[in-house]
C-alpha cells in the first residue's frame, strides 16, 4: 500500500515510496508579517476589487482586438450547437474498476473548456445569445456529485469509487472548478441572475460548501502542509492555493472570514516554499512548472491585486529563482529538459512567463515569455479562466518586449543537483548537456540518478523518454514496473543485472560541479543501487567540453568481486553500430567507446502511447554497451561528438 505523508493526495502525483523527512527550511516568507487581522486591513473590499473587466464594462470587452473577439465568438457559436456530454457514475467508476482515468477526464475537461469559451463569448458579444448555454454549463457543473477527479477521490473515508457527497474533498480539480465558478460569478453573476436568481445563488453555495468551508475548517488535507512535520510538498500546494484564494477573494462576503482564508493560505504556501530548494529548481520538471512555480505566481499576483499593491513579495530571492527556472530548463525550440514525469515538448504559457518576469523585473524571463507566446492563442477555453482572461487584458506590454529565447550558456542548481549547459550562449548550435544527481524519491520520480540528456544543433541525441499516459498503475506500488520509470531505460548503468532502486536513501553522494570552458558535474552513484548489485564505487563524471565540441561521460567502478556492467544510452532514432567502437546516433552525432572492452547491442521498445508517440514517433531505442568479461573494477569513457548525418522527420 502507498503510505500517506502530510500530502494526503501524494499517491496520485508522486512516486509511491515512503518518504523520510526531506531537507526543510522554515521560511515564513509570506505569512510572517500577515496574520488575519493585518490581512483584513490590507485587502480591498470585495465590492471594490476589480481584477478584470466584468460583463458590464462594455468598453473593455469591445476594445479587444477584432480578430481575437471574432475567433472566440465563432468558436463558441460552433460549440453551442453541440450537446453537453453526461458524466454517469459508471464512467466515474472506471478508475476504481480498471485504472482508466482518461475517459472521465476527457468529458469533464471538455465540459469546462466549453463553458469557459461560452462565458467569454457572451462577455465579448454582450447580446445574451450565449446566456442560456452558460446557465446550462454552470448548472451541470453544480449538479456534479463531486468536483474531485476519480483518481484523487481515494482520500475520502469511503475510499476509492464513487464520491461521498457528505465529505467534500479538495483536490486540484475541485479547486479549479471552484475558481472557475467564482470567476464566472464575477464576470456574469448579474446576467445569470436575470436568467434565474437561483443560478448565482447556487454558484456561491457550491463554492462555499465544496471549497471554502473545508479549506477553512480542515487542516488535514496533505497539500496544505499544516498537519504533519513530514515535509514533501509538490505542485498541489501552490496550484490549489491559487484557486482557493480566488474563491475566497471573489465569493466570501464576510470580511473577517475572507481575511482568515487568505492568512491560512499564506501559511500553506509558506510550507511549500519551505520545501523548495534555494536554487528554485522544480524536481517535477519544467512541464510541471506551469502548475508549480507558475501557480505560486498566480497566488502572489492575486494578492498583489486584491490588496492594491500592499501585499508584495516580488523581490524575494526564492520567488525570483522559482520563476527563472523555466528559462534555465529550455533547450531549444519546443524542447525542454524533461527529467521526471515532464514532457520533452513543454513550451510554457508565454503570457504567464512574461507577466512573472515583469513582476520580478527580469528582462530575460520577459523576453522568453514573449518568444514562447508566439503562435499561442490569446484565449483558450482550456485555460483556467483567470489565466485566459489575463492574457487578454494584462499582457498588452508584451508586444513591446523583444521576443527571444535567452538560451543561457550554463546553470548549475546545487540543491536540485541539475546542470544545464550549452556550447555557446544565445545559440542552439553545437552540443547541449543536461545532467542530474538527486535521489530516487523526487516528486514524479523516475529511478534516474546520474541520467543525462544530449542535444546537437537543437536536435535530440540521447534523451529521457518521459512518461506514458497516466493510469492507476502510474501512482501505485507497481510504478517501477513501467519501463519509462526504470534506470535501465535512462542513460544510466545497470550493474550485475540490477537497476537502481526507488527511495530517498538511493541517492547521489559527493556531488561536485565545476564550470567555465568545461561544464562538469560528477557524483558517486554506488548508493543508488540495492545491495544485490554489489557496487562499492561508481563514480560518474558528465561534462560538456566546449573546446573539443563534445560531451564526455566517464565512469570509474569497483564491485564486490568480478561482475557484469552494462551502460544504457537511449535515443529516438535507430542507431547504427559500426566497427571500432562507433555508434551513429540521431542528429548526426556519434557515440565513441572502447570496443576492446565493451560489446554493443541495440534494443527497440514500442512508444505508441499518445504522450510518447507525438514526441518520439512511436519507437525508442537503447544502445547497451556491456563488459566483454567480468571485472571487479575499471573505468570507461564515452564521447558523443559530431559524425554521420542522421536526422529524423519525427521532429
């Protein structure tokens, strides 16, 4: 069984290891000067707070660019003709019965996206044409027995299965639904009241019952971080808090309770910040930054606005580093460093990145946001309403920002144990190396300590496969039966037939970094393998040598007795094994090794799952370089350099 730490919802978004306490630094950045009484004095009265234009602010809506207004209205008109899909109990039970979460989530998210689009179209057009459809969507959402995903309902006392309506649980998507209803009330409450006064009344009732009351009255939701001293929070904390704050600031009429919600939320977000490393790194990967660091920004942006600028934390070093992580993790084009469950294609929400950069005064982040926003839609129904609306109204200055990807030459995150390095600053030409240490109980963990990624001229050479579509197995005790989670399908060694093991105790030791002309990180990987691997020492050095224009990996090992060693190299294009220690890889790169010492073999694995096929084309390949004879100790060196031209149309 999966153990519950203070993150009561841990099993659905993290590896199923029982985690000992992590390194924790009590920060109190947000809450130290803001108790409920002081918050009450700082917040603008709810009736005076106008974060975005309401329906009645016709000049603002009619002042949006004509092409944007036309697109949204046209898309809403087409969607309005389609019937609302139902969410029967049998579909909710899919997850408990067979582990499938996709069928329910597809219907649920489509309904919410449709509702967002219809509501914004009504605000734009202002003729009442979409009001009945908005009412239908709101009423359907309020009629749902629970806003919690089936994959997350297990924390209720009744356990997995159908939701118990007498025990409201707050997960990521219950909180998102509450925020959606709150924003629609803010935008269109008066207009919906003219359809029926029971509509806005119902909206407020459901948000209070499902979100506000449980969040204020309970401390035992694991994502809050308020009940236990076991610290291991992830994106759930800022993500849910951003939506909880939205509900409280928009729909709580009682000033004292409104301030109490904010003060408690500040304490919860502080617990998340206390779990964050000083370097601001996101161990869930850049694909999750949008709901981790960016959700922290959502919280701070809301509070800055709702207090009329009295509550600000933009100069805090940790807030700045959490934002800048997304710039550091960018490789080239649509490619991001995708350690853990992140996707290798993860271009962030450019408008959001730009606003974060503007808030902290970081020019590179603003430029990266403007670059990422190119080609992105100004409003998408699948955005949370706040993010979508803020793209429309708060990002006008982005057009005056130079749109460019900064592509920094080198960044070392000492707490996260991650290196990002490229051959030349500001260019995707040449080699790129990302390498990691860390431990095997990180959020969304893969057993991948010592893993590395190599790109050449902006194209993938040696990669991290990523993760398949989530199922019940993904966040169960069988997680590491999944091939993409195993060290054998990362660029890591296998020792005596044994792969790395999950758990915080399986970690890199003696991690060292040096930068400059050569960017290098080295570490001892011996402690990442269980006892049966019989490893005494496994020292790995991974470096980008800019002068030699090559990536070099060197491993020195000592085993308890003569044994077998095998090195894995994962690539998205079928490799060509030549003679004299040469393997042709993707993007025109070559892997060189000692053919007198090692023999080469190639494995192929289907990657037809939707999350992988769209990126890698349906197949992944593994080059295995194995000792020809058992040895008790030795050293090996691998060099990736330019060679044969072998590009793929998959990218």
